[in-house]
């Protein structure tokens, strides 16, 4: 038996997981409308590749990854694109984000799927496939998985950790996935292992999910893998990547390092499952398991298409009449969905219907009594009461001195605070203020650099102009000085004019030939130059360019005609 | 040896220049808003005060006392201190721009620090010899820095507190200083074991 | 009496000579304060402070010639930081505080005169003579210097609205409810 370690802090809230695992995963029916946001992962925003009115097939690429750290987005079903426009996002701000609105046609017709044998492919190619299949961390952080699939150069990958911790209360989507689709998870983990060349694979599952542990063990045995499936003590947040790494390996990932530099990497079970579907079945990420629980008649896990509006999804669970809000994510780290029109996205692992009874309104915030309870439960060994004090006073420099950016916003501190202080909200506020200041500072620095470059250029141009003028003046003076010499020059010039006159036809032909040659050269040059900024344009932009080109074409022909006419006239 | 120890402890804690002798209050109130600046001010003052006590001892014993000119003490001490501060600033600015940036505008401010004048005068009154004078000067300066840093730490925290509107700023700082002074008075109890 | 005067004069002379010597020997060029002040200024180079750019204004502040409340793009926040750095009192801003803006060229009206290109301090406008101009939004500092030179008044300022990328978590507000 493997020696387990402990992480500091943590809490034990009521798990409330049982109601939603009574029934197997349900396949959610096709909603009347799908709203697929393009930016569903950390990193660059994918560009829309479709436009309104276009017909799309299930699995068709609708948003292409625009840089290495980005992830593609696909049409979850076949149908017609109604619009590519700003729609309310599944984001605490409730602000709109560019989304593709698709009306399903009900046929659910797939694109051509090509299963691949990843062992025959270059690792780099496999990562590209994962990126273009939209595989991201489905634990909720939605970090593009391909970017995590490279071992550090100097440190060999010791352990690959498959995270089935799922420590948030209410949430059971990973639990049920492990129970029902364990084989896919194990196969996906195998892909990750081969890409990372990890020596060991550890599957960490909280010990309040014995069925999942058993299912995973059975799947590992059946596939003949040597993965270790380990039940870890149930304690929130044992499912946090850094916490699980600590529990299983005893390694502590410092703030300044990424986990591969410690020879360990961590993936969620659902991510492993989707990676396997993407490689071995050619199916991009189109749906995910979402727990629907809380104040509903039928709590259950649903395999639901990404982009399903919240309204259609919650109807599946028959929310009770006193439901007044819906949380996305768990009760510890989740946020309130901005409205029923917001769609489910890759980050949506759980929807909890809330009611005043289930989540009573927060007690009023009382002054901090510096009891230190928050520091005791902080899994990152921070001092939340100090960070709170300075965040409240908007002294952001001090919050950074207390390492606010190591905070994972797990909510343990708010959970135990006897004064009911919403500590995490203060930390989020401080973090976003610091980020915005950083952005402004960077912009100011860039503006300063540009201003200085511009001033430099101005000076240089002025100096050059002065120099030119001076040279011109000097040349003029030189010409004036030597009028006598020019007489002889004029004479030689006369002879050359005579020579031209002697062979007028010849000269004209030569001239024409050179003009034609020059025009030809210019044309070739024009054609050889490729416009550089035309990659990764949106459909709308490309359409605009095509329109402009179409408008220019007759004009170009006209000018060419004119030129022809002129030259022929001259000939006459 | 214990004699020197008593001078040090006496100057740092029991007879703290700021909180017990109530000297050098302007930098104490003025430069204690941030911990970093308090450190800078403390370092600068420690340096100048130590040099000034040494210099004024020499002036007193070489220039003034032999000619019976003790009544010019205050005047000559002030001039010397001002000159030393200026000189130090210029030298530091040239030799170590980094240190100068840390000490920054606090160096010239020391000229007006009454503790820097008070300590050499106390040296004379206590009839300390050269080593004792230097020790007393350095220890007083350390006491000053200690109190300044403590006070800055408290003020940084007070800034985040829900202070009643009319108490904000200098008012609450004065109250805090008063409480600190009371606390330091407690060190007078060490006297018993002297 | 005479000895007193002599000794004091001697002291003054020695100290004065030492200081004078030091001021020549240890002369330092430039003022490190200027850099610190400039780091606080928003670098819009807009000239609204009455100085031709952020650096001249920083120099003026360092020399004690200018007030610290003349920079509208920096806002009250900037004034507070400057006051903190220089140990001066916080003063209300000398102008209205505006939200962050960017300039937009109405491309239909633009006649391609290049006047705005010459006015832009950060080279954020692209275009050529008799060709349409446009503003590179991400580089625009919102200084408004391009508005005046435009002969056809085709440049307008637009406030940068809150979007999902620059959205910030709000300060937690505790609702106070009156009890009875």
C-alpha cells in the first residue's frame, strides 16, 4: 500500500452527493437552440470559422485555435448557424461574449470521423490533434490539455496523476463518469502517460466514492495496465491539483514552479476520457457530464451538449417552485449564473438549483477578530486574515507580499470564518484590481517606448533634411562656380541628341521594351508579395476583403484598358 | 562591561528618545506612514546620529572647552550636524545611488531632527567619555529606529481599520503614539534591577 | 570674545570649505526622482498638464515647479500616488476625471490629410496621404491630440466599455438592512 501524505488545512462540509448518483447518466435531449461561446478555455480566443446561414455538421470546427495556448470549439450537433454574435456568457459578470448560435436540425449528422492510432504519430502531432479537438481541463479550470502534455526538459516525469478527487459538495459528474465509463478514462490516461513518458500513473479518488474506486480498479485490471487506483481521505479541497499531488506523492509544488518541473502532472478524469474519445474515435469535445442537483425534483447527471441554454437544461430536473438562482460549479467555488439564457460550457461541471432554504442568505459581515481560523484551514498555508485586512484597505502591494496569487479561491476560509466575512470575494477583488493595474502599467510602458521612438525618428528626420538641404546648397554653389566647364558638356550633349535623332525608331522600341519589362517586374513583385495579416481572419473579415477585391477588379480592368488605348493612340 | 550594557539598554528602551524623552517627534509622525520609508529613515538617522555624537564630542573637547566657550555649544553643534548631514548626502548620492534612493528625501530632513541635537547635548550633560558618547548616540538612534518601525507597522494596519471619520489620519496616529509611549514607560521598571 | 569669534569663524570656514569641495567633487547629474515620478504618470503624452509630454511634466514636478494635480488621465489615483511619493498633500484634480477612451476615425469622412498621423504622439494612427486612416485601438492612449488637427472633424472619442476581458470583481458590498 502506498504511503499517503497530508496537506495542511482543509474543511469537511456536508457532501450532499448521494441524491444525484441514484440514477445513471442521462442523455439530455436536443435543445431547440444552442449557444456556443467561442472562448471556452484559458488562452487565446478562437476565431469564428462559420457565418450566419451556414449549415454545420456535428463535430465541425466552428472556432479555430488562434495560437498555441488556445483550444478549438466545434458544433455540438448538425444544424444551421443562426448568428455569430455577442451572447451572455456563463461568467459571473453576465457580460456577453462572441458566440455561435446554432439551430439544430434534429438529424445529429456527424462529420467524417477518423480514428487514429496515436502510437504511430509524432507526439507533437498528437498534441495538435488534442488542441484542434478542443480537449481542455474539464475539472473546471479549462486549461488547454495539450499545453500540459510536455515534460520539463531537465526533470523526468515521475508521476502522472489522474484526478478523481471531486471534493466539492453536491458535485458527482466525475464520480458517475468513473462508475460508467472507467475504461475510457483508463485508456485516455494511457495516452497521457505515453505522451509524458511518466513512470507511474496514480489515480486519486476520494474515499467517499467506493463504487468509483471499484470501477476504476476493475477497468485497470481488465486493460492490463499497472495504474494504481488510490482512495484518498475525504477532505475539501483534496481534489485541488496541488493538494492531490501533495497527498499522493508528498511533493509540494512551489509558487514559482509548474508541476512538470517537479516531475509530476495532473489531469482530471473527464479530461482523460475526452482525450481518448478525440484520439481513438475522432470525436471532438461536444458534450460533457453535468450534475444537476440541489433544489430539484430529479437530481441526476446528464450528458449534455455544450451550448445548451441553462433554461433547457434545468427543465430536465424539474426545479422546485422556490428555486431562485442557479449556481455553476460547487457551493464552495461556484458562482451564480447570470441568467437562464447563459449556455453550459466546458467549465460547467455542476448546476445547483438554489433556494433561500438550501442556501440561506449570508449573515451580515462582522469585524475580523483575528482568531486565525482561516489560516488554520487554508490549504496553501496563507494568512487569509492578513490578506483580507489589506485587500479591504485597497493596499494591494501588501496583499501581494502575503502571496495573494497563491490563493486558489477554494473558499475554506470563508466557510469557517466566525464573522461571516466573504474572504474569497475580497481576494478576487484584489486580484482583478492588481491585474488591471498591471495591464495599465504595461500599456503605459509601451506608450512611453513608442513616444520615445517617435521623438527619436523626428529628430533623425530633421537632421537628415537639414543635411540634404545643405548638400543641395553646396551643389548649387559648385555649379555656379564652374560655368565655363559646362560649355564643352553641352557640345557633347548635342552630339548625343543627334545620335538619337539618327535612329528614332530604334530608340522608341527600346524605350517601350524597357517600360513593358518594368511593368512586368512590378506585376511579378506585387504577386509575389503575400499579405501577411490575412491568416486566421474571421468569416466576416474575409467576406469584406472579397467584396473589396470584387469592387477593385473592374477598376483595374478599366485602367488596364485605358493604358492600352493610350499606347495604341500613341502608336498611331 | 555591564556599564556599557546599561547605557545601551537605557538608551534603546528605558529612556527611549522618542517615546520617553519626547524628542524627534517630527520624523516620528511624518515618516511613519509606510514600513519601507520608516526603515530608510531609521537607517539614515542611525548613521548620522552616530557620526554627529562623535564629531560634537571632538568639537566640545578640542575647540570649545579649552577656551571656555561652552555657551556656544548649541550653535556649533547645530552647524556641525547640518554640515555632516549635507556631506553625508552628497557622498552617498555619489558613491551609492541605491542607498541614496532608499534614504532619499529623509537625509536632509534629519537636520531638523531635534533628537540629533538632543543626544550630543545629553552626552555632555551626562559627562560621557568618547566611547560612551558614541555608544549612547548609536543606542539612541537604534531606539529611534525601533520605535519608528514599530509605529509604521501599526499605522499601516490602522489604515485598513474602520476608524471613526473624525479620528482618521493624524488624530488616531497621536492616540497610537500615546499608547506606545505608555507602553515604553513600563520599561522604567527595569531601573529597579540596575 | 575674540577667541569665540575666531573659533566660530574658523569652524564656519572649515565646514563651508568642506561642503563646497564636496559639492564639486560629488556632483551627480540627473535626478532619480524624475524617473519615479514618470513611472506613475500614465504616459498618454497628451499635454493636458501644460507640458509637452509626461517626462517634461515629471521634471517640472521634481523641480517643484508644477503641482501634482495637473494630470487628468492619471486621475485622483495618480494624484494620490504622487502625493505619497513626494510627501505632498493630496489635492483635488485640476480637471474633470474622465473614463478611459480611445479615438475612432470615421473612415467614410476621412480625406487622408495625414494631419492626425503627425499629431499622434505614440504612432497609433496608420494611413498614407490621400488614403483612409485608421487608429490602432490597442495602441491608442486616448490623449485627444488628433481631434483638433482633423480638418473634417472625423475623429471622435469613445469610452472603453466594460467587457468580459477587462471586467473586474467588485468590492464586496455588505447590504445593510434596517431592522424595524
